[in-house]
């Protein structure tokens, strides 16, 4: 919703869900849960990224979520797109704390540009000055604009109040480009390039680690690797979690969202209000330092100025356990809801090799494992492991 041009509309990332859906699904927002909310063969992962979508055919208020696991491995290099997201999150965190008159976070993170405190204070004063000069009508419009942070909240608001006597649906204005055909591109070649690039990053990271840092990951290595890869110039890609997983195969089912009001109440013989899940089978391999920072960002979240709840106070949805002798040290963070039961009404399906050939070379190599038991349980990912 924030990428809106007045009089034109909002631009959204979009995806082809296939399997009964002939129109685009648009990306509303992204949530990060630590640890994962889904499990695979009983395995709960370090984190899960959920990309929430709304369907372009709005009659039934259908929504969909693509989930990608993340797992920290000691030998994994820092993942570039996640690094970009972490640094942007830290910049926003710094902005919020400055607007609230709070001290900046003292824990550094290698590679992220430090926002100067005096610069943030100037921006904060300028924003306050603009607010003071606004008319009451302009302030009311501003409050209405900030009432919804993403498209999903608009849809849920309309659904919740549809029977209210004085309710009028709030519309999401799409940019004309949102409905255009898919980009004419050689996607096979593009995926092949992405795979080679990630393999090169892996080799470079381990070469630096062994040659210059005695086989240890340090903040200096973290920063040098980031500088060599020029991540400050990374072109953003909305579906970066799906690149990191390097798979096209997934589990699908029909259920509810995991965040209140848990949109997706089943209506027999209807898809109305359904949340369609796609859970990718392979995790993104990330470095433990990235997982550590995600936990801190979730634990230390502050509600921004103007928030209706806990303004400028701690406002995390996570259960946080800190070291009683050192509150700065976070021992555990949990934003996952408890596991739910499943039934035949969830229509669970695993989409894999027999259904189509993947564009990822890693997938095709995994599919070459002839023994189903080996492929599903002994070597379940498209990278080398010993079971889950």
C-alpha cells in the first residue's frame, strides 16, 4: 500500500499460483516467524518467512500464503537478500527510536550502515513541523491512510464489517501495470544464473574464511564479504525467499492464516474466505549471525509514534526469554503459534518431481534419486544432508 502513486494506484508483487487459479495473486506483505510455524516430518525450523497474498478476483475474499523455512548452518554464508532486509529493518528501527526520543540500539551488526543520531533528530523535527502545519482535515486523512499497513488488513476489515449498516467497502486501487501479462523473459536462463551466482558466493565466502580468518566467522569477515559482493547495490526482488530455497516443489493445503483474526474459516462447498497455503519443501540456508539478529529485531520491536497500542513502548508479539543477569542477552524468541491438527478438509498435497520438471538444477538432481524412501526421508532437500 505504501508504493502508491496518487490517482494511479499501488504496485504489488505478483505470483502465478496455478492449480485452479487463472488470475494473478498480489503480494500484500511479508511476516517473519521465529521459530517456524509449520513442521516437516516433525522438524521445526529456525524461522519461517510468510508471503501473504490476496487474489485479484475479489468476490470470495480468498487469500494465500507462500511459506519458506530458514535454517541456520555454521557453514552457510550470509544470505544477501536477507542481509538487505535486516539492514533496512535496522534503519527503520533507528528511525522509530529517534522519533520516540529513545536511545539507539547499542548492539552493532556488521555491514549495516549506522544512521547518525543527529541526522535522525533533524528528520524527526522536520516531520513534527510538517504535522503542526497540517489542517485538521489533512491530519484526519493522514490517520485514515495509516490505519491500514497492508492490503490484507483492508480485506479483513471489509469482511469483518460487511454486515454493518453504515459500512462501505474500502477499495484497493491497483496500478494498470498490475494486470499486464507476465514479463517476456527467459526464466530458465535467469534461474540458472541465480543458481550459479549463489554457488559462487558460497565458494568466495569459504575461501575468505579459510584464507584470511583462520576458518572462523567474525564480524570483520561478515563485513568484508558484504563489501566484496556490493550488497548495498543489490536489486530488490520481492520473491527473494523463493530464490534462497532454490526449489519449485511445495506442500499445499487449504486452511487459515496464523495471525489473528486467523482469516480462513471454512465454508462447506465453497472457497470463500479460504487461505491457500504453499509451503516450500527446502529451507533457505542462512548464517547463525543472521538468525541472532532476527531474534533481536523481533524482541526489541518498538511501536512507532502515532500507534494506537503501546505508542513508543515495547510492542513485540514474541515470547522473549532474556538472561536475568544481562537483559541485553536474548536466550530465546518465539513468535510461532502452536501446531494445529489437520483433517481431510485441508486437502493436503505434495507437489514434486512427478508433477513437473523444475527450472532449478538442484531440484532436477534431487529428482534423479530413484528410491522414494531415500529421496523423501534420507535426502529430503536438494542439498547434502542426512535426513531432516
